């Protein structure tokens, strides 16, 4: 059931990066108990992937008696995490200063956009705001376009949920070794800065121009970009290394000797036009037949449905169909403790009686 089997974690229900972090921990085998608001009781959406494999209870966090029962629960688990604005958990009587005396080994995860302190810590925000402050947003897009929001992958998910999961796992290891818990302050602006660290490094080495579509990895290079095919679909080209670039030119039947000057940025715009005129002559599937099995680093740009059926993803069992929901499988993969999905998201509150019985809680305060 995964390497975190036996680890018990309480998640205070939220949206986006917090539940995603909980999904990752549940995928890894932890017993994640999600606490939702009473008005959410009975709601059910099996496609709510963030809440797969979790147990679910409801609690009125404004009821002091219920808070005392949650204290009992927290005293018996390994970790808790929440995604409220700074100060909310303290006002509820569930802040770290209250919880650590109950459980000195507790790992206490906190997910916010701006962090627990700092000039903007109490302000509202979303992914686009956090990555705007980290330099990530300004770096993505075409030279003649506005910055392009990269979904909410950088702030919410990579710099948020994944960042918090890494922090909590690290703190759990420390707790298991020392018996001392601690707070994990995961700010999405911090996490997105960590994801941008390579580009700050390149910039300081003089190897990165701080303008969109001006660099090796931001769509300026003719060998690292997407190209439109005759059927309106796209291929992705990532032929950076000379040996891969050589195969790219062979497969495209480009014999122009100037293309040997691969890293001459002045030639990149013209080279892109030449490649574009080549690629537009065939369908995406035609090009995939041509590049199939080669090391040219050329792949199709797939939509969500196509990704589920791509032969590589199928061969890796990268998607799992559970109860009519074909979804990304848990990852990474472990040799001794393989991962699985316990179940899709359950009806909110359905595990209340079982959890109360297991942790000796007064079920009348949760139902």
C-alpha cells in the first residue's frame, strides 16, 4: 500500500494545492483523514481526483466542543496540514502552539500563497499572482504576446502542493529520528521561486536574456519549440544535443549548410520559418511515422484524451481506470511498496463513524 503505510495525516479541507498535497500523500500509502465543513456533508463527486484514497469526516470548527475532540484526534496522528490564511487556525484553537503540547512529534504543514509572514502574507492571491512575483510568469510566452499563464501548474501544484509534500515528508523523517515535530511553512511564491532557480542561475552567468522568447528553452530556438502540422495539430521538438539535432535535420530533409551553426541565435528566426514550412506539409501522424523510434527528440503534442491512449502511456499503465474514471496513476514507482488507488473520492462524511470509533471521538459532535 505504499511506503507511507501506517502514517496517519489529518487534512483540513481546502481547494487546489492543499488537497493535491493530500492526494500525493494518500497515493504514497498514508491514511489521510480529510475534515470538511458540515454543509458539505453528503456531497459526492467521484471525479474529484484530489480526494481519492482519503477518508472523509465532517466537523463544525466553530463549535468549541468539536475542537476539543479534534485535539484528541491530533494527539494520535503523525501530521496535520491546512491551507487557510495566516491566523485562522490559531483563532479556531488549532494552531501549532495548541497542537504541539498535545503531540510533540507532530508535523504541522501550512499551505499559503505568500507565507506565514512577510509584507503580503495576509493578502488574497492566486497562482497567477504568486508566479508573477517569482519571475516565472514574465518568462513564459511569445516575445510579442502578454505573459502566458501556464495553467496553475507552477504556483498551485509544483510550487504549492508538491512543495508542501516534500516539506512534510522531510519533517516526518526528522520527527521519526528525533521525536520532535515542527511547522512546515510552504508558500507558493517560495515554491515557484525554487522552480525558477535554474533560470536565476543562468541569468547571473550571462546565459539567459530576461525577455520572453529570447533563450534556448523559452521557444526562441528552432530546435526547441512546437510546430503546426497540416491537420492543425502540433509536434514538439527538443533536439538540443548535436547528435539529436543532426537526426532532426535528416528526418526533415534539411540540407542547408547554415543549419550546422546550431547555436547562432541570429539565425534562429529564419531557421524556424524554414522548419515551419517543412512541418506544415504533413499531418502530425505522418511526422510521427517519420520520427518513430529515432533520437530526434520529436513527439506529438497530445490533448487529454489522446494522452490516455498513447502507446507509451498504455505500456507503462500510466492511467488507471477505477469505477469508470480513467485517471493518472499514482507515482513515482517503488520496487518494494507499489502504489495503488484505494478508491475514488468518497461521499463527504461517509467515514465519520469509523474514524470516531478508531480514535475514540464523540461521534455526536461530528454527525
